[in-house]
């Protein structure tokens, strides 16, 4: 590659990074609710169904989610492209008439960028999975610390929710640059 093309490529990359940094810094207000999908149907078939629906309990909990007081403030939701995640949020989306967008659970940064760019100042619900919820919470500025024997684990420790941990909602709110967080538990 000739030196002029290299300089232009580097300049273009730095400019793109700078624009993202400005957008991120400019978004000082947002509210994100992050939740694992609700209980799924358990199949004893071989091979197991990779895209199961919600169980009867999960469907009841999805209706219960729509009754939570904060749901009427949700402007949009994001769901992975699985039945269990879409079915978890659909009753709320229908009741309060907000859009549900798909996102790639392997690319939190893309989701964060989209929320900052398109939904700054809005309330967003994100439905994820046991292995993605902790990193989603931290991607939006929340804290997700785990300790063992009184010592905090390293930040690069991979954290998963327990297999039976359904109905826990992690609320991260950034207002004028300050992050607050709380836990909301649905009754099962």
C-alpha cells in the first residue's frame, strides 16, 4: 500500500473513532433495562431444540412483565433473534406499542452504539441470555461484580446467570453523566 493510501486509511479510521467517541460522550441520558429471556420449554428430544418457545410459566411471566409499572415508559426494545427472547418481550410491545429490534448477542458494542446514536434520552429494554446479560449491564456503564471468599473476581472473568435465574431485571440509568443502577425481581 502506498504511503498516501495508508495515511488516508488511518485518518479515516481515527475520524470514525472520534465521531463515535463524540456520540458516546454526547449521550449523557438513557435508561436501559436488561433481562434474560423468561423460562423456556425444556425438550428431552435428541438432538435438543436450539430455538425453543417459552414454557407455560414463561408465557405467564411475559404477561406479568407487561404489567410492571416501568414498562409503560419503554420507548423500544432489543431482542436476540430467538423465539424465547421475542416471546418474552412481545406482550409488552403489543400492550405499549413500541418496536422490538433484533441485535447480535456477540456484538455488544454495536448495540451500545445504536442505543447511544438512535435512542439517547430514551428508555430501552434489552432481552438477552444467561451468558450475555452481565456483559450488557457493564457495556452500558453498570457494575456487575462477583466475589468469592470476600475478594472481587477479575473484570475479565466470564460471568453467567444461573440456569434458573429468570425474571431478574437489571436497571441502568445514566442521567447527566451519572450512572445509577438497581435490581428489579419479578415474582415467579
